[in-house]
């Protein structure tokens, strides 16, 4: 056996297994439309796309003879993944321009992470952004000091309703005209809402933190509870932000988009992980899950949406600027 054959064989086998695995998981993920368990697989659609294309590239790099099975599986994986991601990708290119003048709101959405690596620096960064409204999750344990440090900038802080323990907090510079928590049973939901302004300038902001998508069921129950709670507000001016632990390619988030009757402004925005994760302290060079979401009613037009830098959390902060004509 020549050296080239010794190398090509394992590479071709690796490419085939990669293509087979990606195609299998991507196809199974399409079943998420009817199964909550399979819907968990949809969150990793970008991986199936990348793995399928990588498998094709690896196989063709070793020669085209006998490459059809691997290439077919690799392209199938990419196709299945694109089928999951296509609605989000198409929505990213559709955007109405905001009015040049009008009521402008800058909102900062940030899961602080209860194990925040630099609470003081995180608080200083948040204060420097000058947001009108700050929605925080996991403001507990090591992160509990961050809202305290921000009180000079944001004296009005609304959290969940007692006695439910809650780490979701909405910070504002001005006193809300109304505010309450969203944590009552039956579906335990870490959330709160505030109404700001009066008359034509009034609007409501709700902040939430969902549980993980696995096991399926509890997260969907939280989504349904929140959707019901939002029915009490004027959807034209409503803003909803939070760590929803659900990606745009999942059928769960698509159903939520429809139930909320709001436009999701965070399109394909990857925010997790931004710090070492798992018990092995693995670190990803880039976030690979788009799980922090911001919605707004039709009165609001999007001026900008961006993920901020790493700030001691395992999430990236998200800053959204919205404007509506008076």
C-alpha cells in the first residue's frame, strides 16, 4: 500500500461518516414539526450544514472516483439544514427602514450568568452603553451585585413576583407607570414587565428567561404562559426580550413567533457560548447558538441590532435600537 493510499483511505472514510451522520441528524430534525423530542435536534442545524459541506470538500479533495455516496449524503445534509434555516435567512434580508425621527428606545438584553467572571467590569460596561431599558437574566449568585452596582444609573428595578425566586430583572432610568412579575404558577416562568411613558409615548417591555429545551415540554409550557400574559398588553407597542434558550431554526420558536403576534428583531444572532462551558471547561472561539431574542410590535422599526463583546458571561449581550414615528 502506497503512502497516498494509506492517507486517502481514512480521510475518505471520515468524510463518509461525517456526511452520513450530518444527513441522519438533519433529516431527523425535520421531524421536529411533529415531535418535541426531534425538535431538540433543530437547534444544531448550522452544524449539519457545515458538516455536510465539509464532508463533500474532504471527499472531493481525495479524488472523485467512488465519491458519489459521500457527496450525495453531504449535499443532502446541507439541503435538510438549509430547509430548517431558510425562513430565518430570508427574514434577515427583509427589513423596513426606520423613520428618520421619532420616539427612540435603546434596549440592552443580557443573561449575566450566575457564575459571571467579572461582575464589576460587566456592570461598568452596561452603564456605559446608556440604554433606556436593560433586561437582565441570572442576576443571582456572583451576578447579584451587578443590579446593585447599576442602581445609580437605573434606580428603578423590577423583578418577578414573590414568593417565586427569580433572577430576571428589568432596569429603567425612569419610574414605570406600572410593573409586575410573571412568575406565578402553573408554568414556572422567570419574568417581569414594566410600562413606561404615558399617552402616545407609552409602551411595555417584558423580560423573560426560559428553561432549556431538553427535556421537551417545560419550555413550551413557559412560552404558552408568556403568550397568554402578553395578550393583556397593546401589541402594537409591546417589546419582549430575554434568554429563551431556543434558536430560530426550531419549530418551537417558529410557533412562538406566530403566537406572540410580534416581529422578532434578532435574526440569526449567535450569542452562546461566550465563556468556557461544560464540566470540562470547553471553550468555543465563536458562539454557535442563537438563543437570546428580542421581539417588538409593528409600531417599532428596527434601527440596529447587534451582539456586544464578551463581558464575563457565557452569553453575549444584545443591544437593540427601535424607533417609532410620533
